[in-house]
């Protein structure tokens, strides 16, 4: 019994030591923390994603947020080092929060398109026809350009009330992605919102907007009466499982690094490779 007691003491001591080692390692995680919005290309860029051909960074701890703005604020507060996001959204978030700016070197190339219910090929054809008209008459370019103008005052669109007895176009979005979609009070504004409103008007439909978490936007299409998804969606093979994508309406997006004002880490960079070499060495 005495021998057994000694063995148990040794086992318990070893278990305590191992637990302490794990706790120490967890408390002393020196990996660099970089933020991105949950479910977006920025997070996939940091973590790695075969669908988007991103290898990711083993030396970086990616932290996800509900919005880019929240990530930038956390960076300003000193809790993370940098933020990765879509260039236009990153610009808007940095300006809104203050004390930050982007390193305008593209880390990816992306196209945005509208995710359409696979069971509605006629709707897809109608949407592509309206997009073609908007490209031809310059109204699509005008909508996009308006959101680069600080004096532009968009007309907000109400969410509406879903009613299956009415001829409605039900949109899933995430209103945390300015300038593509955001809220002003109870109204929705943004590039995607104006495009959706134009499409609905052209098709003689009432636009109804469903605001939800970004991760649910694509997978919600075709369920509970939701027809389309617009949320600055990059076209990927994995998303094509849930929706059929329209023709592209925005080809100028790419991922960038957001840094605090005064941070000179990336100031000497001129290429994507320069930025990525620094990220790998952090």
C-alpha cells in the first residue's frame, strides 16, 4: 500500500507539472495576432484556404470579429497588431475609427457577384440582364463612384416585411461591410443595397432585406424565401455549392493590411511579396 501511495503521488505530481506547462505555454503565446471579419476572405487569407489558394501563416494567430471596424478598434486599443480586409471596407473602417491607415498593396485579386437561388434560373437570367444594362448605361459605375465621394448622401432603403403573397425580392446581407452595405438608423445603404434596389425596381418587385451574420448569408439562399445574397461576396467554388453566382458587378477588390498610424513596418514594401515576407517573419 505504501508503494502504491508513492506511485500515486508521483503520477499526480507529473500531471500537475504537465498541466502547468500547458498553462504556461498558453499564457506565453508569442504569435502575432491579426484581425479580420468572420467568414471573409481576409480571415481565409490569414488562416489558409485551399479554395482561394491561400497557404496561410503558421506564425500568426488570426482573430475574427463581427466587423472590420471592431477589428480596427481592437488594434487601436493594442490587443492585436494588424487587420486584414477588403480594400474599400478597410479604407472606410480606418477612416471611421481613426488612427489607422491601409497599406495599399493588393494581397489578392477578387470579383464580387450576386449569389442567386439555384432553383431560380429565370431570376439569375433577369439579374444578369439588369447588370448588363447598368454596365452599359454607366449607372453601375456611378453607384460605385458615389461611395468614394465624401459629400454623397445615399437614400436609405427600409428592410421591408417579407410576405409570400407579394412579388418580392428577398435579399440576405450583412450590414457590417461599408461601403457595400451598412445601416443608417433603421435604413440600409451601400453599393450592394443600391444595386439590389435597382434590380428589384427593374423586375417590378419589392425589395426585402434580411440582415444576418456574414457566415449565414450564402447558406441562407433558397431557404425561408430568400432569393439572393449580396454582401461583398467573392466568387469561390465552395460558395457555388449553395448558390449560382451572377455575372461580376465589382472587379476591383483585394485584401490589404491595416496598420496603426505611426507603424512603419510595411513602409518599405512595394509588392505583395514584400508584405508577405514581413508577415512570415513576424
